């Protein structure tokens, strides 16, 4: 099984993929082409994606049962002890304790415990 997900890609590329795969939703294509056809399709996607992003996921004989590739995507696949995981950029995450960072000093609960014992 092969799944290709396109985001912000030219309409011509979507039309090209419909020759080989079924478009089940806008920009989501599934099918079962051979490995050679899948690689040729992925080369075409990379060449004609323009400013868009693309994701290819397909079944394979490994521990997870699938693997994936990305094109111009913020999230990148990495190999971690034989498993393919997604590495997300941390810059998009908001700071945990506000924009100024963690506050210095004792917490209010700590102050209450400390002064309550005296």
C-alpha cells in the first residue's frame, strides 16, 4: 500500500498522480503500485511540488511494517534504533512558563509550607 499526501502543490501534479493512484481526499492519494513505479512517482513529486510539501508512506518488511519519506516538510524522519520516528522542530512550540521563561525564587506553595511550620 502506498499513500502520498500533497499540501499546496500544483494541480497538474495531482492530475499526474491520479493516473496511478486513487485520490480519496484533496491531496491524499492511495494505491498499490510496484516499488519501481512508486520511486518514479516520488521523483516526479519532488521535481514538480514547487512551494508545496509532500509525504510518502508505504508498506515494507521492517518492525513497523511501513516507512515514509518527506519533501520540504518541517518534520523529518530519523532512525532511532531501527525504528523510524518523526523529529519535529522545537521552535514552533510555545515556552512552558510564558515568554519570559521560568520565574526565579521560591514557589507560593513552598513559601506557605515554610512559613506555616514556624
